[in-house]
C-alpha cells in the first residue's frame, strides 16, 4: 500500500474501534468491509479482522483496569461461557455460504436496535437479577449461542452480548459495554482468530501492525469516552450502530 492507503486504513480502524468501544460492539461494520475494499479476499479479510480486533479488547482492558472498573469474575464468566461457541462458529463459517446467514443476522440486529429504542428505561440503571447459580447456568447457554455468531460472522456479536447482559443480568449500558469489550473483544476474538487460523484461514500479516494500532488506540479512546458519558448517550450509540450494521448485513451495503 502507498502512504494514502496506509493512512486510510489506520483512520478506518481507529474510527471503527472507537465506535465499537463506546457502543459495545460493531467494529466489523467499517473495518472488515475496508479490508475487502483494499483487496483482501473474504476469508483472509475476516481472519485478519479477527486478529486485529483483539487489540480493541486490549485497549479497553487497559483503560478499565487503570480506572479500577473491571469486574474480573463476570469477565471470566462471559469469556468462558462463549468460548466453545466461538470455536464452533469459526470452523463452521469456512464451509457455510455466508450471504443468507448475514441477512438473517442483519434482521436480528435490527431487532435488537428496535427493542432497545422502544424500551426507554432499558439499561439506564443497574437492576441486578439472575446472578445466582441457576441464572448463571442458563445465561451461559445464551452466551455460548452468541459465541457461535462471534466465531462465524464479521460484525454484531458484541452488540448481542451487550444487550444480553443488560436484559438477562440487569447491568446498565456502561457496565455491559465494559464486560463485552474485554470478554468478546479480547478473549472471544482471540479464540476465533486462533481457531480460524488452525482451520486453514490465511491472515494478511503486513497490514496487522496498522490495524492493531488503530484497534488498540480506538479501544482505549472509546472506553475513555464511555466512562465519561451517560447511559442514555451510550444507549443511543448502541441503537445507531445496530441499525447501521443490521442494514449492511441485510442489504449488503
């Protein structure tokens, strides 16, 4: 790539990961199509995006750890609950045509945004529930199912986790976003990248330093902004991103 394309790749990655870090997911909305636009085949772009997006979770983790706002036990729970699903999804996507799956996922994500939009009080304040043994066991099944989506498709799984943590466990948006970024961004995406590579997917290594820099900085910046904003604003960002990602997946924009 020449200097202009390199700069564009960095800015695109920075923007995508800042928005994802603020909203709880969706970095693939910009970063993944950008890799295809710049010439990478679908499977190579997907695997490269997965590796780079690990830095999103790392950047957010650094910020939340420094701020003393990391719920370590719940982060570990979300990480472990979704891991098997991530591995299954990462292996399945290499053999399944993606267009129908992407359209179906687009409809689901649009539904998430509409649900949040028409639930004005959702996630604005913490309302602890289902955090006993039974609730955690049942919740792990939901997270494992979302893990399959994370491993197999390009964008949107973090948004599912964010809303699931709000609806099932009663977290507010700020808490749910923090848990999602570290569990999904750092651990699920890392697991998915390793699983795809082990299954034979190629990674375009020359672009990774640029993507990692944009993801790391974007993750930290988005986490910083999320910590300073109200749950109401984070909720609106979440809804806007669900509509954009849902439309992209559904209509192939």
